[in-house]
C-alpha cells in the first residue's frame, strides 16, 4: 500500500477507501475492547493502545509504537499523520480487539471517512470515533445527564451522535467508524465510560501516549 505524502494523494486515498466503509449493527457483542490515541512532537508520533475485557472491564494489556511524522497536520487528514503508528500499536496487542475506540472521527467527516473509518477498513474490525470536538454537522444540545444524546446531522444524514458521557460535562461527538452503526456506537461508548468524560480505554491510551512523548524530551 502506497502511503500518501501530501493532501492531493490523501484525498485520492480517501475517495478510494470510503466506499469500503460499512455502517451496520454489530454482528456480535464485543468481549475485548481497545482504545487508541496518539501524541505528537514536530517530527514524531507516539501511539498507544490499551486493551480491556468485558463485562468485568479489566485491563489486559497495553502497547505502543513510535514513528516519524511524515505527513503535516491538516484538518480533515489527521489519519495520514497518526494512522501508521496507531495501526502498529494496535497490531502489537496479543489479539486484535473486537472493537476499537479512537479519539477522532468516523463518518462524521467532510468526505465521510475520518481516522476511525480508515482504521476500521484497514484493520477489518469495528471502530468507533469518539471526538472531543465537532468536525462537521449540526445538532441540538443534549440533556445534561449522562446518556443523553442528540443526532448529528450532515448533508441530510445522521452521521453520529452528540453524547453526554458524564453529568454536566461537555458532550463527545461519537460516530460510526466501520462495522457498527450510531446506536451501537452510543451503547458501547457508554459501556466503556466510568467517572470521566472519555471512555476508559481512550483515557488509558491518551495517558500512555503522553508519557511516551514526555519521555522523548
């Protein structure tokens, strides 16, 4: 697979792969769920993955990868900066998760294929995008209690949900990445969320990626 080196090549990559994105209900309930995230310096990417087992929600293992940053930061093309390192970190786990949570967008993206969708297609597993900020779409603010949500609309379609994961905190923008639908993405995200805004597997991955970045200085 030729990895894009610029925005023109990245757009062509997105156009090629967006037709492979599947938005359907989960085929089976996940037993293993992982979170993946990345941190950056000017020239390096530090990626981490944390694997948990359901329903007891026990952390099984974690892995990481460090790679050279070969693609600039461009909104809408984040996958091409962090994707290679994240895929390496996930593949270093002793088993692929039944579902992966990513700090990024799924189909709630200008071209319908954000980081979560790319990772789902390339790893061939269900992936959920759990983003802290909106990239596209319009919505009504959901209720203040955990579990409240409202649909995220873009170009006359529902591309995700604005989900309250903790009482009285800012919502997350949750969208299907691959092999899952919006309802499933909401349910699994809430199942993985404890007393914090972010789902626990993503909190773990974020913490590990930041530690790796700090240790590189």
